[in-house]
C-alpha cells in the first residue's frame, strides 16, 4: 500500500497542473470473496474484529461511498491523498492473537501476517517472535 500511496502522490504532483486529481483508498477487512475465508472462520473473524476500533467488518459500500466522494465535486480540492477505510485497524497497532500463527515454520517467523490478493503476496507485517 505504501507504494500505491507514493505513486498516487507522484501522479497528483505531475497531473495537478492539468486539473487532474489523483487519490487512493487503503481498505481494511472488507466482506468480499477475497476475505471470505477469514470472515467465515469464527476464530479468524474475531481476531480481525479485535484489531478494529470499529468492531465490524467493512462492507463494499464503505469503499464505494469514498469512490463516489472522490468522483464528486465535493472533493474538488483534494488531491494526492490516501483515505484509510479500515475501521481504525491501522492506528490500533499490531495486536493480533499470536496463537493464530504457526511459528514452527521459519518463513512464518519473518512473515507473520501476509496480505494476499489473487494468491499474490501484496504486503506483510514483519514479525520477529
């Protein structure tokens, strides 16, 4: 996500002189097919909610509402910004239930909380137990 935020700011800088606004959204746990496994697994679901300040999973509409805002004149003076739609996850620190992780695998000692999309690793929280 940091790379996308940097790219957003770079595009906003370069394209602002043409009146083009560039912004991005950093979603948290949103109920989609990608997060279905975590959402339907009771222990994973509760572990995710424990980390959220707003104790619920996001709905796709939580993201589409921000997209609508960015596409409207109400955001006409906003560019180069990132809006986190994560229920407060990102400001709550890493408070995961460590019992969910298998630390017997050396790779998992380094990659404690991988974030995947279409089976591709996108982001990791580095963990040194």
